[in-house]
C-alpha cells in the first residue's frame, strides 16, 4: 500500500497540483474581506479604511509567504516535494487569514457590545487551528518544513496583534505590548550579537517555554472577550506577564553565553518541583477553601450556588493534586470573576500568585493524577 503522502517524481505535476490548491487562499481572503467591508458599510462594525487596508495587506502577505516558500513543502531538506499542500498547510495558511481580519480591529473605533465578541472569536479560532494543523500533519504523516515555517511566524504575529488589541481595548496597560514584541526584540538582539561577532549558543531546553506561550495565548483570547475588565485583567495579566518576559530574558542570556549551565538549571528545577510546589499547592487549595467558607454570604449574593460549589471542588482537587494545572487555570478565572464583582482583597492576590505558579510548573510531588502535564508541555498529537 502506498503511503498517503506519495511523492510525485514530476516537479511540474507537483507544481500544478499545488497551484490549484493555492487558489483557495485568495478566495478565502476575498470572502473574509468582503464580509468586513459589508459590516463597515452597514455601520455595525466601525471598521475604517485603515483597518480594511491593514487586513488586506496582511492577507496578501500570508498568501505571498505561502507561495514564496512552497519549495519547503517537503518532509525534510533533501526529500521530494509533496504532491499537494495538504490539509495541514491549508489550515495553517487559513490561520493567517484569520489573523489578518483580527488585525483590522487595531484601526476600529469603539465596538458595539454585540460585536465586541468578534476579536475573541477570531483569536480563539486561530488557537484551535494551531492545535489542529499540527495534529493533522502527524496523523496523516504529512509534516512539512513549510508548515513549520508558517506556524512559527503566525504564532508570533498572532500574539503581537492580540497583545496590541488588549492594550487598545483598555484591558491591559501599555507595557503589556511587550508580550507581542518580545520575540521580535529577541530576534533583533540575536542578529545584533552576530553582527558584533559575538558567538551565540544554542537555546537550552526548557519545560516551561511551551507552557508560558500557551498560557499567554489563552489569557489573550479570554481578555479579548467582554467577560472580564480591569482591575481583574490587569492583576492577573501582570502575574502572567512577568514569567513570560523573564523567560525571554533567560533565553537571550543563554544564547549570549551568560546563563548558568544547563545541568545546574535542571537540578534547581527538579529540586523546586520536588519540595516547593506541593507546599504551594496545599497552601493555595487551603486558602481557597477558607476563603469560600469565610466569604460565603457575600459570594452567595453575587454568584449562583453552582459556582460556589465548583470553587469548593477546585479547592479539594488542588489539595489532592488531581489535574492541578487545569484547576489552577479555573481558579484564576474564578478569582477574576470575584475581583470583577466584589472589592479587591489581599487574599485575591495570594490566590492568583499560587494559581499562576501551579499553572506554570504543575502540582509537584504527591499529585494523585497529572495527565495535564502532557497537554501543557507537548504539542497535541506528539508522541
């Protein structure tokens, strides 16, 4: 039986098949931009000429990048081209078109409440497509250098656009834009090091690098929806901002040769996970349980009983170490809801700090069940 990614020997035949699929991209872009133009003309989406122009420019850029790098549509450098782009690459390119539409909101005015959901929906679809394209590529045995190239650029572009949007919508202060600029500053610094003749080192492995990126993208998606508002978004965003930026600083110091040896870093991380994380998990779960009991009358006035029951359940699950990262994420959402509805309290900050640490580094030793480690530290569908 021939594999699903059968390689054609005729490069001309391959190019014709790829060109036929490439026609789908401008069609998708035209449909999306037509919808944006109709909404702007109808007045339901105050999308200026600037916004439509920016969306059109980015859509053209994505299509051009896919076209220009079609020679990377192969499994490895010295293998033959795939006969078609494949579903995975088409989904990846579709992510770029979603981000092009999202970028148009950078120029929009004040959105009506009914359309304030659109940026969050577009960025959520982008995140889901990011999961799906890699999974499809592995399931169909069609990994490609083209997909990896586009994926890397679109991840950075998506975070850049979303970070500037949450600042524009007033959900985060101006300095939060550094989240979107971090990778580009990192690449500029790396280029400067090489231009100055400074030798660069390979980036050491990090078990938290993927978790930091994924958590930041999830926070951006939630913040783009009109669910939560400052100060909740600013407090939780600050706690997530610090480790994200410090991670880029650590990586830059590593490639510049100014960081601690990798062995020492791994030893300290193992020691941290072994001794500190269980204590933080127990303290966080205990504080959440005590807070739920002590503030029950006030909570009952603002929240349904089901939410309070969920909060109590999360406390017990954190204490026992069952899917700690997932329940830490739910804890942060609940605390954001409390800050939105109730006066801010110092205990809220303690719960956010504990939830952030558990979300980033896990529940540590004595956790009864931790399947969420794979989701946070590996790509979906990876072995």
